[in-house]
C-alpha cells in the first residue's frame, strides 16, 4: 500500500484541509498507516497534481485562507483498483519487542518502565477508540450499527484498532508482572546468598 491510498481513504467522507487530514490520521488512519504531517502535505500536492483529488480555496475573514480537498472520480477509480489487488500479510516491527527479547541478559528495570509507558499509551488510545466508536454509532447498539450503519468501513477499522491496543495493553501488563516477579525473586536469591556468605 502507498501513502496515497491511505490519504484517499481518509478523504472519502468529507472535504478536509491539510490540517484536518493530519487530525484524521491521528484518530484513525494512523493505526494502520503512519505518516508525518509533512508527508501528508506533500502527498496532497502529488494527488492533486495527478488528478486524484481536487482542492478549492476557502476564504476566511479572521484566519488565513485554507484549501479543502476531496476525492475525484479518478481517485475513486484508483481506490477501486487498489481494493481489488491482493493484500500481503502484515508483520510486526516493534523495537520494544526486540528489547524484551533481551530480558534474560539485561537489567529489566528499564524494560519494565518502557512496558508500563506503552501500556499507558495503549489505555489512552483505547479511550479514544471507545469515544470514536460511540460517536459513529450514535444511540444505536453496536450490532444494530454493524447491520444498518451508513459507513461501516471506518467503524470496522476502528474496531481493529481497539482490539490492537487492547492486546498491546494486556501483553505489556502481563510482561511487566512477569518481569517484576522474576526481578523480585532474583533479588531475594541474591540477598539470601549474601547472608549465607556472611555466615560462612
């Protein structure tokens, strides 16, 4: 997948400015495709040049003018082509996992701190997803929305993001518990050994 497809997908529901697009990425798209704001602005320019989106100037009285972008028929055709192509399996690339892999050979204090921080980040994302899902379905139950909701794609991707972050939280918290217990056990063993050496 190219960044252009993620940008086109983010513009399907409404016209967005570059600033609004970065916010949309932070809330939803970033969970399956990460991009920096400057990359998004550069991609908007390329997409407009290629005729896949159209931009229009909006004059504002009290603030600088802004450009709003929407997907063109050519952009929809590109998304249609993209949706029909075979999808490759996804792979995890996470430096924290590499660090945890070394847990038997390094001081685990730093790992515990980083895992705790990652769990807290996941909890924040879970709260955001919960709120976003509630807004999308309104006063309907989830099952009712899944059967009759107007735009089911964003909802399903948010559900995946929610499950992803719940998995991150649960794994980080379990890893922290295991490492703390082993660390405490090791410290006790060292203390006992020192006491025995002192009596010898």
